């Protein structure tokens, strides 16, 4: 295993003991392949099927949950919801919640209350110890990342988590055909 300060995201997922927490700030992430096909079906109103990566992720969440490890994320939610966000919530988050991942949402106002005008990047926090900051290009493709000191990110995550609303609240509004979700 690599030295802690040189660990990759994959190594952090392989070695965390208690928790993995994600802050997601982008309103869209690049998707392709099977997931792109499923997304297009969703946009066209078709019943969506899963795709291999989602099935693998659900199985991994289930395994971690059975081992007593937790996976959670706080997601920035801008309203009105885009097709991408509705897809992500209904076809990704809701199924993963059933396997043990907990998803929470914050509004732009709540984010600004915590960080002001500071620019943040997406990140993962593992075992409340390691913070892995993520880089994305202009097309929202993941480009890698790095371990950072993380003290500020940990404090930001805790404050946002306290202000957040659970997945169930957002799902209720979406199922009522609302695109302007209130947090």
C-alpha cells in the first residue's frame, strides 16, 4: 500500500475503515457508454434499467454497510432541476440509498452561508482523516485529484451536513412533478 500522503482515490476506497463522505458541487458530471444510453432513455420518459457500474456500486455499498462502514454525500442542488439532476436523484441516488448510502442536499444559499464566495472543489473525506480533492475539466470529466490537508474541507462538510436535507424530502418533491425543489 502507498504512503498515506500518496494514496490514490482507489486505495482510499480499498482501505477506509469507518466512513467515506463526498461533497458534490457540479450540477452535471460527464457520463458516457451504458450510462449515457440510460440517461437518454430517462430524458425520453422511458423506464430506465440499470447499467453495470451502478450495479457494482450498489453491491459495494451493500458490502461496506454490512461491514459497519458508512457512505454518505452532501450534494449541492440548484433549482430548477435539470434533467441530469432528476436522473441522478431518481436513477442513481434513490437505488443506492436502499443499499445503505445516505444522500443529503444543500441549496446554493446554504453553501454560500458556509463558504462565502470561496471556490471549492468536489472532495471525499475518508475516516474523517484523509481528504481527497477532485479535479474536473471544462466538460466535467474527472481528471484525477490529490490528498490535501483537509482541515477546512472537514469543517465545511460538517457545517453543510448540519444544514442539509435528506434524500426523502427531495424525492417527494420530484415525484410531485416539481422541478423547483425547496430545501
